[in-house]
C-alpha cells in the first residue's frame, strides 16, 4: 500500500456526491431490498441516516480507525478519505467518526468466502465482516466528507454506482498492512 502524500489533500465534497439521476438510481437500488423503503427515505430526509439490511446487495467490513490511520499515515479525515478511495479502487466506504470506524462495502459473498481471515481479523484487529442478519447505518448519499461539526456518519468514499463495491482483496490487503504497521509501531516503542 502506498502512503498518501499529505501535501495532496483531496478536496472535500459537501454537496451531492453524484448527479441527481445517478444519485436517484443508487438510492433506488440501495432501498430495493428493504422492507419499507418509504421509512428509509423519511429517515434519510429527517435524520440523515437510515438502517439498511446487509447480505443481499452488499456486506460491510468494519475496520477500526487506528488500523486505517496506521496504513494511511495520517488521521486527517480528508487525507484518509482520499487514501481509502485509492486503496479500494473507488469502492464505497462509510465513516462513523465515533471511534472512528470505517465500513468498506463489499460483495455480499465476502463473509462466507473470507471466513478464516475474518475469524483472525476479529481476534487480532477488532475487524468484523457484517452480512446477512445485520443492519448498517447508511448516511444519505449527499453526506460526503467529514462534517465540520458533530459526529454524524458520512460517506468517506461515496457510492457512485450500486455495481461498484470495494474489492475484497484490496480490503484484505489494507487490513494486513494496517496490522503490520501497528506491530512495527509496538516494536519501536
């Protein structure tokens, strides 16, 4: 993994993440597997976030911020977001700044096909792969980039198409690199 150059901070997007037609397509697709899409739309409108069921359209890998920051070489939200966009080839990532925790959206088969690695990640790195039977707080599609104030979840890397998800191998490489960086930090102390 290449560390991002801190002098190349990515511009923060504060408005809609994509044109309105594409955003509408992404929204419809995200809500297509939900029991009550109207409730989810209302929650997005009123609260900026809604719970979506995982395991049908996509799964999510929860990665602690300390691990992401160790690989990215920065704790700056904009620089971290740019790094994740590059590391995951533009695949969507949600950030919950409380913690912080990052949720890489992956194909729904990941919890099954990466079972052995996921078991190791849970134990050693506090990483988890969330799939069927789990709900994830998903921010409204226009909530891109760290908020100026507050602790609201946001799209660290926006979802530009329901067909574009984080490649599992890229996610696994970032986790391995983060674990390696953190182990090196412990050894040098």
